[in-house]
């Protein structure tokens, strides 16, 4: 046996199930042949999962496609609905709302971004809201959905979509997939972790039934506890509560009282916000809040008073600290999911961060030595992803103009990271968005929330003056007309679900 074969990772141990654990197991078993290495997942039925990650962003398609998952089958078995964006209600000002949609706004002209032309007309008195130029937004508000087309010349190619689904059913779906690929599931609760004396790497974990499971590479999907990454390796945690002060959530599923909307709702409350996620069989509800400004009982009462239907279970309170591990890969342990960090579900990024870590792990898959250069590359990548999401979330809080509570006043006045302050200043002064093509949130995303929160540029790109104002007005009028006509022609979201992916499962409160 040569050195390459001798040093290869032969045993992968995943600690924890849930969405993170089974997504990891599914991807590794898809790309690592079972003759190359064994994959064991340890989970305990006694330990519940958080289960709030029911809303996703369009990046989920890439993960499912890599696993060759059939979309219709997956949607039927997870009570899934389609998602065209997120509506933010009362965030900028009470009584106002806007949607961050999954789609393009208008069309660029003469090499200049569309929002600059919109801004010129706005300054000259045109009252048309920016989001009327986005098909995803208009279709979402009309309750319409059909799959986008691939022809870039068609307006029906100008939007994307994601899903709302039951995360516990998604984990179950991926468990079945993984076990069919050779993953071995072990039932048990970990009571001890054994480290190697010579280098501090994890050698094995011990279960409550005295079984010992050894491994070469350990994936920590144990949730907030960080059983391996923190409990055994004491990696440390970088806290971001000064920018994202919410630290609790109470969740209650409820009955559907209407046809599911093709978008998530994020409704600002006095000390946080409430989510509504429409599935085929129920609505997921939660209230994210800061315990410095409201107690648990009051937060629960606010959520219970704003349920769209009858509650299907008792309230469940979750406690968290926003931030991330100082290193998400330490020695031979990679933290994926909540064990690696937590950023509240305001923009439905939790599952994306799981996905990003899994795919980067596959790209940087090590041998038993876990060379420092690989760890450095992985950690830098994940640090960047967390910071991208962090800054995007912070802006929603910072840019509010509410005066009704101390919580929102604190958010208005708080200092923000230099990276976000620069983005805000650059856009306000000139309408320019600073981003990299590899970023999760690109120009259309930032412009959408900038405008939604009333950060409007003082100036537009001077190249806009290359086109006459009359011509710009005509072009934008045509765009608006085409988008409205296209949205009207779409089938309803309910009809598309009924014909494409109607679930066979009975309604439940799971």
C-alpha cells in the first residue's frame, strides 16, 4: 500500500443528525465511494433538533441537483411549496412592506445598471416603486408561480425560486438517501470524546451504551452544543450580538387558513420579528426577539396573538448567541450547521451555510494528516460566507426608521462593521454596490434591500445622461407593462402545487 492509500481518510464519523447531519451524510456518500471510506452517523432520538430552517434560498437547487434528487418527489415528501422571495413588513417604517425577491429588476441599458435609470426618473417625479420592475415580486404578490424558462430573451427567465419545506421531513428524506448509499446510522448519545495524546486530534467517541466509534475525520453536526468542536477541542466562539442582538426565538406551527403564499413573511415586532413560512400542510411561525427588551412570556403572547390559524403544538423556546466558531475546521473536526455558528433565519440562509460548508469540505477533502493549508483555506472561505450573511442581516436592523421601541432605537444608533458601513456609504453617495461575483448576495440583492429600507442614492451613474429622459421613460414603461402582463399570465401558486407536487401526507404539527 503506497503512502497516499495508507494516509487516506478511511472512516468518517458524523456526530448529530437533523438537517445538517443528513445533508452532510448525503453529499459525502454521493461523492465518496463506500469502498473509499466508511461513513457513520451517530444521533440520539432523545435529543431534538431545532427545526426552524424551513425556508431556503435558490442555492438549494445546486445541492439537490448534485445529489440527483427529483424535485417533484422531494417536494411531495417534505410538504414543500415554492418561494419567490421574502416580504419584510414594518421593518423600515410601521405600516410599510417590501419584498426581497429572487429575480432581476428591469434591464440594464448601455452598460449601466437598471437602478440608476429608475433613480433618475424618481428624481424627476416618477412615483413607480422599484419593485414593480421585478417579475418575482409582482408574481409573489399576485400568488402566482410557474417554473422559470432557460431562454435569456424571455421575461420568464428573469426570476429564480427556492422552497419552503418541513426540515424534519427533509432530514428524513436525506437519511433514506444516505442509507441507500451505504451510510451507517448509530443510535446513541455521546458521553465522552477521546483525543490522541500526540496531536490532540479526535480519536473516538464513546456512546451511552459503552460502544466506542473511532474515526479519521469527524463532522460535528451536534447543534448549538458544539459537542466536538467546542466541548472536546475548545475552539472558541466569536460573538456578534452587538450587531445582531436577538438571542431567543419561540416557535409554534399552525393550521393553514388560506392557500400558501409563494413567499416568506418577516414581520417586525416591538423587540424583534415574526416569521411565517407556508407549507402545504401547515404554517411555520416563530418570533425572534432580544431578551434584553422583552421577556419570554410576552414574546410568546405576541406570537400566539398573530398566528394565521389554530396552533398545532405547544410553544417551543430556543436560546442562541449569534456568531461563529473561531475556526470551523479544527484539527480533524469540521463543524457544520449550528455547531459552526448561528445567524438568525431572517434571510433564510441557515441551510445555505450548511450547504456551503459541505461543498467546500468536498473540495478540500483531506488525508488523515489534515494539512494546515487545507484548514486555512476552508476556514477563510467559511469566515467570508458568515461575514457576507452577517452584514446583509445587520443592514435590515440598522436602516430601520421606527421610533416605537427602545430595541429599534438601539439598532438605529449602533455602530456597524466597517465592511457594511463602506457598502452603505458607497451606495448612498453614488448608487454603486460593492460586491464580488462569488458573493452570495450580489447587486440585485443589495439594491432591493437598500431601496426597501429607504437608503436611496443621492446621485446616479453619470453615464445615464447618454440616453434622453424621454427614451428612458419609454423603456421603463415598456418593462413595467411586460412584467405585469407576464405575471397575470402565470398560473396560481396553489394550482401549480396541486398539479406538480401535491403532498400525500396528512396535515400534522411536526
